[in-house]
C-alpha cells in the first residue's frame, strides 16, 4: 500500500480493494458508505451469517483515512460514515488525533478497537459487534455513542474525557479477563451518561466518575455472579440525578423519560452488590421499582452519600444488606416494603430532614424500620426520627418515638434499672404521657379516701387536733413535699400503718417519675 500525504484530487492508492475504494470516495464526499444487503438476517452484525470480501475493509485503511486521509471534495466536508461493513484487523488509533466526523452503523469488527489517548470530535459506533473497545484516556470534543453495540471482552474508558454525551443505551457488554464489563474509573462526561436498557455481565466500574448532568441506568440489567459487585461506583459525582428506574421498551422516543401508564417497561435490575459510597448527587438518587438480588455477603451500599433526595422505592432485597451509614439526605422518599428486615439494614450516622412516605407507612412500621437497623440499642436513629416528626408538626408521633427509645434502652439495663424503668413507664410513660400522672393520682386518692374512711384514727393530741378528713389525710400522704397538717395528727395501727406507708412510697415514686419526665421534656425543648 502506498502511504503518504498530499493526495491530488481524484488520486486513489493503487492497492485498495473495490470496497475500500468506494469507502475512500465516500469519505471525501462526506456521504454514507452502505454495504448492507437489505436482508435483516444477513445484515445482523451480531448474527452468524458470514460477510465476504465484498463487504470487508481493512482496519489499516480506516486508520489512514481518519489520521491522514485525502482532502474533501469541493464544497464537501470529509467524514467516515459506514453501514453494514466488516472491518478486518485491529483498528489502532492509539494516541492519534482524528478530526473527521466518525460514525459506523451495523458494522462488524473482527478484532478489538484501540483508541487509548486518541482525540476525536465525535465518535459513534451504533449497533456494532466489537470484540473489545480499549479507550482509556480517550478525549472527544462532542459525543461518544455506543448504543446497541455488543462487546465480547469488555469496554475500557478509564480516565476518558467526553465533551458532551456518552451513550450506552441497549449495549450488551461481557466481562474481560479481569472480570469487568465496563472499566470507567475517573471518567468525565460533560453532559449525560445514558446507559438505558444496558446489559452488563461483569463488574461495571465508575469509581470517581464525574457526570455533568444526569446518569441514567433506566431499565439496565447488571449481573455479576463472579464477584461481589455488579456496580462499583464509589466517589461518583452526578450534577443532577442518578436514575436506577424503569425504562420504556420498544419506543426510542421514551429514552430519558418516565414511561407513561400502559407502556411496557423494564425495571432496573442488579444481580450483585451495588456500591455508591461517598457519592455526591445534585438532585436525587432514584431507585423507583429497582430490583436487587443479593447474596448474604453482598450489599446495597450508600455509605456517606450526599443528595437532596433519596427515592428508596424499589423492592426490598430478600438477602444481603442495605447500608446507609453516614449518608446525608434532605428528603427521604420511601415506602414500607422497600426496606430489608432486621439485621440487614445499617443506618449509623444516617441523617435526613424530611420523610415523604409513598403509600401506607404507619408509625409502628417506622419504629420497626429503626429496630431493623439497630441490632444493639443506639439512641441516634430514634432521636433523628423524632426530630424530623417534630419538625413536620407530628409532636404526638415524636413522643411515641422517644418513648420507644426509652423502652429499647431499658432492655440494656441491669435488673434494678429495668424495675425502675418499668415503674416510670407505668406511671407516666417516661414523661411522654404526663396526663397519666393525674390519672394515677386520682385513682390513688380515691382508693385511699375510701379506705381511710373506715380506719380507726385516734388523735395524737386529744386537746388540740384538726377535723378528721380521709380525703385530706390521703392527699397529705401522696404529696411528699406539701404538708397539709393531717399525717402527724392521727394515730394508725396495724394494717392501716402499712397502707399509709405504701401511700407515701407510691407518692414519692409518682413524684420522682414526673420530675424525670419533666426533665426530659425540658431537655428536648
């Protein structure tokens, strides 16, 4: 093959095949070079039907065109636009600078595509069959589109810089030798990363990736039975929203939108662990109707995530753990069935400012939610929930939460502490139901008045004593601080003495529990 630059108008290298010569001329004209047969079965790049020399071009000729191709025809812009073409050999553009617009549709590559550290204006591979795409540190001024492509040995986009959008919609990616389907640590995307209806067979890595607008995995299916994580994306930064939600199937116009009622949808499914630790999201993390299939040692991990809103509306995983330790959320939108059971939810240091339940989520279920996250007693989740409820004007529910906290704490105390706790709970519900003290006082006062009205009560001083009043005498026993001038004026004997002592003891217990409850209320205020 004759190599060089400075082609005269109409010059063709002398050893091009007929297919390559046609591609050469189409490049200069900026037109689509289509070698499709018109038969959908034959033209399927992922099928097994062979494509012969009449549809084949050498990868070396493509590199020549893209890196050092002939000038465009007068009044035209050179571009490489191929359809239905088989590329033989390795397409190696590593470190090169490609200025022409490049788009290959329905093409088949015999060998891997190598574009590490290459620079493109825009690169589009649409519905192509590619053994492997090696594109570490690739740089595009515009888009990198890879929709409906199939990659048999993975995609590498480590530290890639995409000027506008990265599209992986409906792509199918199998793992490479390291077990990863897509390696994109340090990836930077200027606008959207769309991977809707993606099929990933292996670990999808986005460690430290930065997305300028939104990251959409609507309807994606991530599966990694080979190791713990199907999506490994710690320190991910998304300026707007991460979508792990359903996608409409069969209508390309539905891409990037919420499917309308009646549309056939495909949920986001993740078979394997998901890790979003230390992620930063400008608008929300949306897990509506997401489905997670985990093993016992796998996690849905959102440790230290920061987001204005977390939409935790998926199906509660039957196994594995959900970890929200250290996460900071403004609005927690959830439903009761989305959370796992006891021992599989961890929320140490998890903070949220508002609760927006979708569907019935009664307070008892919310308390079970906290109990599921605290195998051992911890006051913080209860206090956080109470503060959020109080801020929403639900003072009664907030008191119920704090009462549940005291009851949970009571189980950790020694026997004496438990007995005193039961006394406080029975008397005034640890101060969170102060009206109960008045009821107890009224009951004891009435019972004591009735009992002491039948008691013998000789006066201590026969010459000077007040008028006997069973009601005042009982009240004087029950009030440990106030002296009504009754207790020291009358003599009681036998069982009546024991009843008086019991009334004094009950009065002190009641007064102490009321004081303890009032102290808690003042501390909360």
